């Protein structure tokens, strides 16, 4: 079995600093992969993600504990302690934290755990399955049946986390470590929300399927490019773990050497590395009759042959039983996982949420009461362009300048270069009706009818997206649907 890894991290098209961090190393426990997404502003986020990844990896490398599940849990708790202590002693890092997903792969299993909304996926048989469940406010709403999973992508609070590493003296959720039998010809994907937050699982799945024969680093590059094509609004980090039955070049050479021509006219083929061929031998002019031999076995030899055959049969049956049991474990795990991701939880208590605040880029903690969502509008991050003035932006999105100031009233500390009472380091928050991913065959008219019930309102979509009416819509592109 061949286990290989490749990862790639990109700042994206909007952010100036990459707050993601990713590591991998071979250890006594197996291949360790750690991926983190920092929160708490430029300095804090970058420090927290790097500190978390290095602490977890260092712990896993140095431990003498053989229980992989326990070691992973202990490593994450250690990282939480280290980050919280650092943030408590350095004021400019106060409130920093990070998401974290850890995967340890040996010859039989992949062990994994996570905190936050960075994810682990399994790609197998052309199917992408999410193995982790986000610690987020939106996931809680799904669990409680207040919204559907399909609503999560456009929910205005989709960036709010209910758990992160380092933001509290103890982790707000238990560290759950799971394991899954690994099989050949499968792929595991670790990624931050810079990928899954703007690209649907269906598109990620199709991209992997189209490139599954490519090396892992090619697949990683394709996914990062895909996220940038969808706007690249956040840092993007992906890590690929591929499991195959491809032998190394050295292994192939050793087998081929053993299978070389021998002193007779027989050619030995290895069915694992060589394609089946039909071997024929041309008759020679020498038609001399070759002697025939009758082999007689003694009683002990016959008994030994029977024992060898019996042992071979037992081994074959044991291997078949183990593979079936392994397959059964995997199927049971995926079934339970699917049930868990769709389980509704009843709760009547208030929930503490950690917000990845895109305006102040600082971690805030607030109490969310269990009340139904009153608004159907979502937050859209608009980055000021050259020549923009507030009235121009308001006209573009069919809102008022007072609305924009009200939506951004909490971002008044440093002063926006164009608008003195807004934050210079953050985009403007604009309330819009929805974000729409273009499907094959759609037109601006049909999209306007879908959201407004009036084809004439397509002018709003055209204006908000800087389009021309005759523009050909590209499948997969995201359009902003402004308020009426």
C-alpha cells in the first residue's frame, strides 16, 4: 500500500496575509497531517495557526504512547493550552485562536479529529463524503431543524464558530477522535473554509473526479485554483492524502529482477506489475523425444504437501475474512457518520459562539438566543474599488448610504481610506438578497424571475455584478442578487 501526501496554501485574491498553516511528517504512529485556519486578526490568526500545527506535530513525534486516539486528543488539548497561555501574556495577541483538523494514517486506519470548521473529506468510488462535522452556529441551526443544509452556504452567520483552539482556557467541546479503515484507491482531503466555504461539495467532487489519475499535487493545485476562480475571498489551504496500491520503482525493479529469464526456455511473469501475455514457443528442428518422468512421493512427503495446502487455505480464508470485516467497519462508520451529520439536537440553553469577524478581523464572543432568524438577507463583503464613493456603492446595490453606514457602524476604529468613519482594513458589509451560482442554461431574465418574480428586475442583477445585458452566463459563476 502506498500512502502519499501533498499540500498547497494560497492567500487568495482578497486577503493580504495568509492566516492558514499546514504541516505533515512521518512519525512512529504513521503519516501525520495537520491543517489550521487562524482567527483573531492578521497577527493573532497567523500566530495561532502556526503555533497549533507545530505543537500538535511536535507532541505526536515525541510521544511514547501507543494509543493513537489518546495521543491525538492529548495533542489538541496541549495546543489549546499553549495558544491560550501565549494570548494571555501578549496583549496584541489577545483573543487569538484557530481551527484544527488532524489526520494520522498508518497501514490499516486513518485516525482523525477536528475543532472548528476546517474539514476532512473521503473521496472513494467517485463519491465525496464529509467525515467531520463543523463546530459552527449554522451547523447548530441545522441540527435543531431550524434551517436546511442547503441554506448554510448563504446564511449571514456562516462564519461563526462554536469552538476554536486557544480561545478559552479549556476547549468548549470534547475532542472526539475517530478512525476509519483505509483501502487502496481512495483519497482524503483536508481543507479550510477558503475552499468549502465558497465551492460546493458537488463541484469539489467533480473536480477531483476529473483529475483523479493525476498526482496529488496536481489535484491540490486544481482545488486552490477553483477557489480563486470563485472569488478567492479567503485564504485557501488544501492537503491531499492518497492511498494506492502502486508499487515504487525500486520495488518494481526488484520483482522484475527475480522474474528474469532462467536457464530453461520458461519466461516468468509477475501478474502484479506485468500485463498478461500469451507466451508461445516455436518448434525446433530437433524432434528428439524428451524423456518422461514419473514422480513418486513418499508417505511423509504426501503428508507435508497436504499440510502446506491446508495452511494456504486457512491463510486465504483469514485474509478474506479480515477484508470483509474491514469493509464492514468502513460501511458501518460511514452510515453512522451520515446519521450523525443529519441528527437534530434538542437544546434550550444559550450558546457561546466565536465569530470569524470579516469586518474587524477580531475574535468576538457573544450569546445567541434560540430565536428564529428574522431576516432573509445575507451579508456580502464589498471591497472598495478605485474611484468608489459611498453614493456610488449604494446605487450599485440598490441601498441607501445610511444603510451602509448602519451595517458597518461597528467598524469605526481606524478609518476607511474613502469613508473616514469606516474600517480601513476591512470590506464594507452590504445586505443583499442572495448569492446565486449559475446553472447550465440559465439567463439573467430567468434568474430575475426566480428571485424577484419579475423579469424587469434583471437590471438590478446586471448593475450589482457589473455586467452587460448580452453577457453570456458562465456555469458555476456566483452572482450577487441585490435587494429590491
